[in-house]
C-alpha cells in the first residue's frame, strides 16, 4: 500500500510540474487540473458541454 501511495505522489508531481501548465493562465489552472480528473471518465473522451 505504501508503494502505491508513493507512486501516486510521484505521478501527481509529474502532472503538476509538467511544462504545459506554464501555458495555462494561473487563474485557470485549478479548474483545468480538475478537468483532467474527469476526462478519463467521459466515455467519448470529448470535452464537457458548455453550461
């Protein structure tokens, strides 16, 4: 279990530190990262519909 938690931390750090996030406005980063959590859950892999 400890190894899995360590791997999760490593992967989270890799996502957060990826150069892509430098291209996203600081005010939008939190929402963009939250969107990643749900991207795999969308069966079509598409973007969310506008509200």
